[in-house]
C-alpha cells in the first residue's frame, strides 16, 4: 500500500493548483486522474496536427495585482504562462442581432466605463453605479486577496440579491442591461438566478483585461508538470477511487483504486464534480440531507462547439486573437433557459496557431447548449451513438457554420469545419455527469460542496465549490490548501512568495 500526506482527486486547474501548493509546503502528494492525461478541460486536442482548445479559451485577472497574477506568482509559474491581451476594441465585440447593434470594447476598467457611456448616452449614472457596485463587492470579498484568504464564506448583502434585480433597479434600457449581463455566458447561469456578488467576482478581472494564453491550456499543464518534477508529487492517470475502507470515527483509512491498488493518506481532496464525489463516498456515512443537497445541484449551461480552420493561411490577414459574441436577443435569461426555442448565443473565437513552423488560422465557435438538447441519447457513449444523434449534430454544425460566414463573409469559401462536440462529447471526454461547461449552477442561497466533507479527512474544491472558471477553481484550492497546511505556516508561505 502506498502512503502519501495528501491525495488530490482530479487534475484540472484546481487539482493541479492544490497539488503544487501542498508540494511546495513540503508534503508528499498523489495527483489522481481518471483520464489518460492530466489537465482536464485545459488540455488541448489535435486534429490533422492542428491544436484546438477544449474548455479554456480566455480569462481575466492577468494584470498586476490581479487575483490570477497573484496566484500564478505564488505558484511560481507566472513566467511560464504568456497572456495575449485582446488590446484592440474590435477584437472584443458583442453583437445583438435583433437590434443590429455592434459594441466593441476596450481594455481597462475605466476605459470600459467610458466606452459604455459613449454607447449609452443618458445612462451615465446607471453605468457608474453598476461598476462601483462591482468594484465594492470585490473589495469586500476576502477570497480575492491571497493574504486574507480563509475558509470563512464571507457572505455579503449582494450574495442575496440577483443580478437581474440589480440591473432592473439601475436602468430600463434593455440593451444596456443585456450588455452588463453578457458575462453570464462565462458562468452559464441566468441573471435571475445568480447573485450580483458572484457575477461581480467573475467579471471584475474581465473588465480589467481579457486575454488568451499562448499555447492555450497546455501552457498551464506544461508549467505545472515541470514544477511537480522538482517536488514530492506523483501522478497516476487512468485511475479513480472505487472504495473507501477502514473507516473509523468518520476517518477514511484506505482508498481503493480501480486497479486494485490501495492508497493511504492524511487528507483526500476531491476537485471533481460534486455528483461524482457523491458516487465515490460510501452512502452509509452520509446523511440524507447531504445526499439530497448534492442531488439538487443543477448543471450550468454547456456548449455545442465547432472547431475549424480558415484555409489556406494568408499572412496578410492579421487574424488577431479575438472574441465575438452573437446574442440573438437582449433577453439573457431566455438565452440561458434550456426550454428556449429561439436561436442560442454563439461565441466565435479566432486565433493564429503555429505548429512545426506551419501557421494555421483557427476558429472555434461555441453555442449555448444543455443536456435537454441531447436527452434522447443520454445513455449512449462516444463512438457508439444512434443514427439520430449524427443527424442532430450535423444540423447544429451546419447552422453554426452559416452564422459564422454570415458574420465573417470573407471566409465563406475558406472556412472548413474540422471537428464538432456536443454536450455529450464534453460529458464523456471530461468524465462529468452532464457535460456542463462550468460545473454546477451557482444559484442564490445555494450551499455548495466546499471544504471539509462528512468524512473528516475528505475535502472538496474545484469550480463547483466557489466560482466557475480558471480563477474560481484556483481560488478554491488556495482556500482548502490553507486549511490543510495550517494558517500560520500558510500565511508565511503566501507572504514570502508574493514578496519574492
């Protein structure tokens, strides 16, 4: 039987972050991954030698003193991850199709405010109030300052009021409300269901700057791997827990893997989906209330994604990294409703990739989708789907391609679809229960699975624990890491890393 100080289950950004934090504090760590390789949705996939992003496309928080900047600094991988800022306004564009209205956004918090005031004259007060509220929420959120981070929930009044209610209280302008709610697509929850506080925490860094990353999520994975090699951090892929045994006083003595191997550890931290955690833990040690709470979690929105290239490459086409969001309506709640029968929101991302000296103009497009869209085939698996599924998939591919070439008519004859993925594809590839893009739906008043679980040496972290996306998932690991390492030692460690 192998023994470690800590067992981290799941190797997405949260699992890798936590494993490195624990290893840097002198602990022996095993990072366990169900897939053949680590990285989760960060890992790129290749078709015809061309790299495509799976689930990580862009983020905020890279700016100096931003939360992502600080976390990467503490982890010692800041210099490995190179942001590519969307510095030109036209490269961060939102189009409301019904209104035929186009909005190009600059980089910078104050610059964003000024630009919105140009677009919406007469709404200056509403815009100022909104951005002051966002900034105030983040300044009062302990978790967004690594020097103050703790397991305390630190709930504030804005955690109990919806984004929808705040926006309706600020302005009657439907288009402005839709614009301010646009980043709902970055966490997949209706404005009527998400708290204004969580919306603010997700958006604050994006208002400061939006950036892609050179080599995408693979850059993070490579950086973590190099750091793991210098510490007492082991990795096991194609492994998952099938049993928790030798449980005494709510403390798990051994974890049995699918291979029959047994692992002993002081702490086990799950960074996987809460419903996968529930399937792993022994039911006899869980209360009915705990089981009901986890089963009640709803999935956030997912995506139907099309991956393609513009051929042949044209050096004269700058093909700058860009994000273009197509909103068919200003009703963001309806766009994030599984029952809607209207067109879905579509995000088109352009990026030039160079592989082996050859340049590719890569274009990924992700359209909002839900498990309900593929319910007829939910019991099938990748590589073994019924004929009806192929028809559904082709229909959506054709529809998305038409929207792409309508938006970029210059690529009508040169854009080629290379691959496509439905919610079911993401479900099977990422071993999630439903294929949602952002874990569980973060709803007002919801008590997420986070920190210590009913079994005393078992914890939960990840994007379903605190906030969705790369930043939220990493923040959850920094918080749980403090609990395991110990407050005083951890605070010294954070201070030293930030000041070095």
